[in-house]
C-alpha cells in the first residue's frame, strides 16, 4: 500500500514539475503559461491516478473484507443466521410490522375508557368529530384567547385552560387522535 502511495505522489510531483517547466518568457517580460497537449494529458492523468488512489485508500477495509473473530469461528448462529439478523448494520432501521406497540397513550386512553373517565375532547373544544385539523386549530386559538388566565380572572380558568390544552394536544396529533377515537367508541 505504501508503494502505491509513493507512486501516486511521484506522478503528481512529475506532473507539477512538467507544468512548471512549461512556462516561457515573453518579449514583454511577462510570464505566459502554455502547455502542450501531452503535458495537459499527463497532468490530468496524474490527478486521476491521485483521486483513484485516495478512493482505494479510503475503501481498503471494504475492498479487503477483513474478517472478524465471529467470521473465523464456527457458531450455531451462522446456520440459522440469527447473529446477522440482530447484529447487522442493515437492520438498524428494522421495524417489525407484525407487532403493534402498546404506547403510553394507548394505556392512558384504555384505562380512562374502562373507568368511564375518558373526557370528550371534541365537546371540550366544541368541534364535531369530523372536524379537520384547521378547524381544530382555529377553535383552540379562539378558546385560548378567550379563556386565557391573563385575560379572564375566574378561578376555574387555569383548569379550563389545562383541559383545552390537553384536548388540543390529543386532537391535533393525527396518530394520537386516531387512538383516542378508537377508545372513545368503547365508552
């Protein structure tokens, strides 16, 4: 590998030397830079070899496929590929679509639905169940302006505002709204 690097740098040096010797003096004592086709081909070739050399140097581990201790030993997991399934770089973004995860929202909605304490967030915001996201957002903003504790001095404004915020938090998020609707029908 060191020999390849030395050869690449040698070619680059020779290309630079050739391009430097291509300067000739003009009669007006200014230096002009002229290159022949041969010199420009050599310079381009030198840069191409340098780029290829750098690429090969950076990709050497992939090209050489260095073996790990797992590759050298005989394991039972090699036969059924369980090691590769759980330790491969390709499975970092693996999603198991056969298993539906039970989230905190599901637990909260299910518990509230079973206890009959699941609030109707549609009634709290005053929107129909078929309301679009824009309608929900607009209604939330209206209620927030109207019932904000800084504007209205009632005792229950903090509690009401908390209910409105929770209702908007659930209904504005499409996945949470879908889960809420599913559990609301149980009630």
